[in-house]
C-alpha cells in the first residue's frame, strides 16, 4: 500500500500536464466570478443595509475557495480505487450524518440541513450527494450482470437514491430533494434503462410543470408523451400506465391549487405564472430579479454600480439570485460569459465520461455533470422566471461553503479518474 502511494505521488508530480487543465481553469474562473459577485452583493454600498454576519460572507467564501483549492489538488494524489472501495462506507456515514442533522441540526431559512462541526457548520445533504453518486455508481457497475434493464437492480439503485432524498425532504429542503431525484433517470439511463422507460420516469415532471399553467397543457403533454413512449418501447402496458399517471398528475395539480395548498403557497405558484399577480409579495423576487438583469443592458452598469443590488432590492443576492448581480453589473455580455463557462464545463465532463473505458468512472462523471446542470438550470430558471423560485444555489458562484466544497470535491474526483484513466482498467 505504501509503495502504491509513492507511485501515485511520483506519477502525479511528474505528469501533472496530463491533468484536464481546461476543466480545472473553468472551475477556478467560476469561483473567481462568484467571489466578485459576492463582494459586490455584500461589500459595496449595499453593506450599510446588511447585518455584519452577511457582510462577512465574502471573507468566509474566500476561505472556502482556498480550502477547496487545497483539497482539489490533494485529491489528485489519491487512487481511484478508494472511491469504489470506500463508497458504501461513505454512504452509510452520510446517512448517519443526515439522521443526526434531523435531531441536532441547525435550522436556516426553514430548512434543518446544517450540523455544527467544531466552530463551523456543514450542510449534510451536500456531502450526501457525493456519497450517493459513488455508492449507487459502484452498485450499478460492480458486476457485469448488473444492469438497469433488470427491474430488480433498477429498483435497488432507485431505493439507494430515495433514502437520502426522503431524509432531505424531512429536513424541509425540497430544492435539494429535486437534485437527488434527478439522479434516478440519469444513472438508470446510463446503466442501460431503455429509452421509453427513461422517458416514462421523467414525464410526470414535464406534465406537472405544464399543468401549473393550464390543465389543458398537462392533458396534451400526457397524450403526446404516452404516444412517444409507445413508439419507442412498443409496450401497451407501459403506454397505458404513462397515460394514467399523466392524468393523475394533472388532476393532482388542480386539486392542490384549488383545495389542498394553503393561500400563501397558491400565491407563490400564481406569482410564478404571473408575477404581477402579487408584485409586493409572492411576485417580488421574480420581478426584482428580472428588473436587475434587464437593467444591465449589453455591458452592465459597472462593478458596484447596480442599483437593484446596491439598494438592496434583490433578495438573497449573494446566493439564489447571484446571477442577477452579474447580469445587472456586467450586462448581457457578463451573463453570457457565465453561461458559456458552465456549458463548457458540462461538455468537458461528458467528453471525459465518453473517453473512459471503466463503467464506474463513466457513471460517476455523468452523474456529477447532471447534478451541476440541475443546479445551473433551476437557479437561472428561477432568476429569469421560467421556473418557480425554488432556492438552489448556482454551483461555484453562489455563497455557501458546504455547497462549494462538495461541488469542488465532485469535480476533483472526476479530474482524478480522468488523470488515471490509462490505469483504470486494473480496477475493473
């Protein structure tokens, strides 16, 4: 074991040119953009409207970035074998930490997701994302006969994801729960789940989204998606099940909007479809976010010059709406650079997965890409009004030490497996 560690260290030091530097520099660029935006959102003229603990967010994020840089470098000196060998142990420890958080955790903004470790706090669900990806990927690739085409193995993998998802829901963090749920179709599809079944799994989410606007859209989507599933899969029972579940989803949404949800919850949904419905209440966030981005124009108002940001009109401008700070102060160009960097990161991760010969490395890399993409899509969707305001941070950009550290570690693992991809065949 000691000899193996020596070889790994020597290889890493001598061949660091083989590291995927474009991906590493993209990660660092996003981190720097985030620091600039957080500085503007907490240290500029707006600071006079903020309490001291919010003003300290920039320095705290700077510390987390520094710690993450050290850890990302350190991970490159480890063996990919560790991710497989320790995945189940890591998964079990993560579940224990999640359960402990329910009892002794700290509640912030209504979610009991943080647990104190020494002088700081850590969000247990962020650590659990890494553990869930590694453990589920290890299970689905542990034997050649295990594939998501077999319903038994698909159900076991789904159960492994649903357990932490349930704990996240109990912590009252529905945004993070959505991220966990998104892993199910991605990991099962990449592990051999047929196209039609994969579409069947994600179709309720599409139907639910459209039904919020109008039940007619939901019914049309149910019929169209069921027809596509039949064309792809040629299974009558699956088609009928898809149509029935779609109609149930439409009915459920309408019942929720008329009889189940509380008035303030209904107001939030109506504000999503029409922010002007309650401009000073539920629609405030979306209106201010759109105003900030729109007022930035092509090149922006300039660093520390955004009125929506500096006059404290933007809600949670250092976390959920940090992209609006960038859009207001650096304009369409600045926001386009941000989007381009994310798209470049996703493309590089998918290329990295394609170049792997080992199924475990492929599945982990694709899963990391999907988690980061869901965060990116929901965050920008919330800021631009195409999705309800859910409250999910923008990876590497939004303030949040646990999220930044966890996302950086996921990326570091992908970099590590790519760095050792020529040696990965010995780990099969």
